[in-house]
C-alpha cells in the first residue's frame, strides 16, 4: 500500500452489541511510534506553480489527479509529478468546490453555478440547476457512480413564515441580504443535469447543506452546521444516537452534534468527526452512530478547538486524520487509538482516492508513506 501526502513546511438502536459500548471507554491517544514504517515519507512531486497551499486535491484513478484552488484547476496524469492548467476563472468568480469521476469527467461549482467537462477540462459546459443564484446557493456536488448521475446540495431561498418571523432565525440560516430563509436542499440528476429532482429531507431542515459525500450509486451522507443526514432510497433521514453508546450529553447539548468531517469506510461504515472533539462511527450506513473517541481525549499539539478536521479510512482498521493542529494522525485499531506520524511537519488537506491511496495538500509538494 502506498499513501500519498503533500507536506507543508510551516445500526438502528436495538442492533448495538457490547463491543460498541465498551469502545467508548478504551479510546484515546497513543504517543508517536518509533516504528520506522510511520516515518518513511518520500516526496513524489510539487504542487503546480501558483497553486494556493490550501488547494483541494482529488486523485480519482491510479495515475490521475485533479487540483483546484479558488481560481484555477489543474490535472495530473502521473500522480502529481507534473501538472497541466485546464481551467482558470476570471476575477469576478471563485471556485467553491468540485467533484471528479475519472481523467475526463468532472464538475466545478463557482459563485455563479455548476460547470461540467467531459474531455479532461478542454471544454466546459454550464449546467442550469435549481440552486442557481438568485434562487439559492450551491455548496456541494458529488457523482453517483457514473458521469450522468450526480447530486448537488446547498439551499433554496424562501420567504420566512409568520412563525419564523416571531421566533427568529439565525443569521447563518439566511441569504446574504438577510431577507430570506435558506432551506436545506439536495437535488438529483440521472441525465447529466438536463433535469433535476429534489430529494426529500424528512421533517425538513433549515440552513445550507455544507457537504455531501457519496459511495457507489445509492449511498450518501450530508451535513449542515448542526445536523447530519443519511440517504435511503432517495430520501434523506436523520440518524439515531443511542444513549447506551454515546452518553446523555450527545442528546442534550446541541454543540455536541456540530459535524466537521464525514467519511465512508469499509462496507456500511460511516465516520463522523464533531467539533467537540468526539469521533463517532456508524456500522449501518449512517442510520445509527456510536462514540469511538470521547471529546477532549486526544491532546493535540496546539491549544484551541480540539477535533479532527478530516478523517478517512482505508478499511475496517487503518485510518488517517488531520487534527486542528494540522498534524497527521494514524489509527491501526478501528479508530480507538491515534498516534502522530510527525510532530514537526504540518499538513493542510487529507483525502482518499478511488484506489485507496491517501493524499494531502500543502505548500511543499506531494509526499508518500510506504507501508
């Protein structure tokens, strides 16, 4: 297995077993390992000239990687050794996010809407969507198995109800003018964006969808600032957080359920990192979550908010995570314990590829760890 890194210089509640409950009391931090496998970091290549250090990378096939920042998109056909500029925004628009399927097919969301390419970035086609401004805003796009099926997510602007006017709505859940409510919205297309169908969110939700991740052609997990949803046959539902494996505070304190990062693992596993520092896992595709690591358990190297900003798993046991301190951590026991891979090198963004390799972006280039 090869792990690629860019180094920066600077179940339904009655399906719980005893193992789920026991894990919450055994999790925690492991000191940096002296195992030489944990420190075999080899440089692969550099980031393209002019790329921001917080650029997003997505390696979708064995050799193909895409990299974008707020204004430019590059493609590499040799795992990031060399890069070609394939897209550049003008000064009026900024790239918000993107999703890539292979060496030819990709989508970008900028401040004006959605664009797609089917020829490796040589030509881009603007796709009209129900989330185009001024009707709404788009924050996430994700493919569902092929180049025709995908999801877009964000929010639809609507007039507040009388009840919402009386009770008040957070500024975070309003449009830029403050006059409209942002209602959570996710749309699905099966024909490459020619038509869109709004998918139901059970009970409705207020606030923009901040992220959507997908697996295969039917699984999905979405988050807002305070909520998480899983996709079941085209309907988005709220998961269960059983008290038996989480503790009462998860159900009573709203800040406990502020999601930072989500990731699919092996089979039906879904990982959830919360701003409180708690790390949770679902074994049933997001229907129920149990605590794996308690909050304030991992002593990060810098003071401040203590949580994993990104977490990915290569299988049922091996996981990598970026801390708030920008240190890379590794778990070898299903997320129960975490050890630092380096106390000196800092990293920016972590992601996992379709070939189960791990990439991370920084201003000093791409690196790899050989296990």
